[in-house]
C-alpha cells in the first residue's frame, strides 16, 4: 500500500511538472485523453470481461457533438463537453441494451456492427463535415474565468479531469457495485445464482464506460481543435484494445502505461518509418503477449504479489528455526 501511494505521488509530481520539463503540452494532453479513453475501456474489459470492438463510436461521436456545439452553436466549453458526454451516454445506453443480451464473441460482433453504423452516420451527416471533419474548434474558457486558449492552462484543465476520472474509476471498482462486476467477471452463472440481475449491472458498466470514453473524445476535440472520421473509426477501437492489453487489463495504471506507449510510438516513429509504425506496434504487442501475458503493469503486480506471498509463507519457518 505504501509503495502504491509512493508511485502515485511520483506520477502526480511528474504530471504537474511536465510542462516545465520541456515536453510539448499538446502531446501531453493527447496522452492524457487516450489514457482516459483506455481507462474507460478497461472498466468494461478489465472488470466486467466484456470485449467491445466499437468503443470509438462513443469517443468519436462525443468529439463530433462537442466540436459542433462549440463552433456552430457557440456553446461554452463546459456546456459543449457535457453535451458530447450526454450523447455518448445515450448511445452507450442504446447499444448496450442490445449488446449485453449476448456474451462472448456475439457481444463483440454486435458492438462492432453498431459502431460501423455510427461511423456511417458520421460520414453522411452534414454537421460532421463528412470526410473533411470539423475544423477550428475553439477551446473557449472555464466559466468565463480561465482562458484555455493557451496550452498550459488547457493542459492543467485536462490533467484535472483525468485525475478526477481516474479517482472515480478506482472508487467504482472498490465499491459494492464494482465487487459485483468482479463477481460477474469471475463466474457469471454463480452471480446469477446469488440473485444479482447481471444484465442490469453489465448495462450500467457499459454506459459508464461509454460516457467516460465520450469525455475523453470531447477533450481531444478541444485540445487539437479538429475532429475527423479516424476518431470514430474501427482503427481507433482497435487501438484502445491494444493500449489496455499492452499495459494490463484489470489494473488501474495498466491502461495509462499502454496508452503512453502506443501514442508515443505513433508520435515519434511516424516521421521515421511512416505507415510501418503500425507493424512495429503490432510486433511489440505480439512480444508482450508472449512474454508478459498480463501486460506490463499486470505482470509487475503479479510478480510482486507472488513475492509477498512467498515472504509471508517463509516467515513462520524462520521463526521456528530461530
């Protein structure tokens, strides 16, 4: 527990000091947005064992709505974000109500099919700009007091929301609701036999995950100032799966680590190797699966737990020998 607090404290200090260390703020904000997206997806995959192939639908649709409200309708920053999250929540409720009735590959295929429907709507709708996307999205201000037009205030605004989301997810997982989700992940028939209405719990987890993914998409739209079809495409859905599994699903820091690895590789290798960056990331994922089956963070936590268990079992022996 003490080591965990130390890790979180060090990461918090690094996050606060990052803009003063010469790191590009827009890149840092992009990292935070995708880390939030991966944490939202991990709430579904890591703690409920539901694999969605269409989570970009909520990420991208919320980004489009936020961008449209901020540009065409002149809404403020907070109002536009809330509008985008509300659309992602409703979309998650609609798709989740259909998908949670099925399990395994059938659940995954339903989310994939419906996400492609959302992609087609975003391609054809007038307010999204079609293939051109939305451009020139203003960052605005927070309640008219904090101007987000410059990078540093915007970075700390995104960081504050990310920390709030991270704490919220931890609270959800450790709550009685989260314990039921873990029970469903471990043995769904047993959870049903205990009297839990499993589909309702799964639907609520799906909606929460979709809403937080939408929040990440809205922030990304404001940070970069544009939204494109790639934000709602199947490729983005695949990337968030990769981030979560690479870092370690079912862990709190795993999705954050996985998002940082993937986004950093995309950012710095794309200029060097071009389209081959996808091949390199794929190769890294294969190596990770073969060597770190629980992901980077999952493997570290697992080995530390095994080591702690070994020390505890050895303690009585040392006392007897003494």
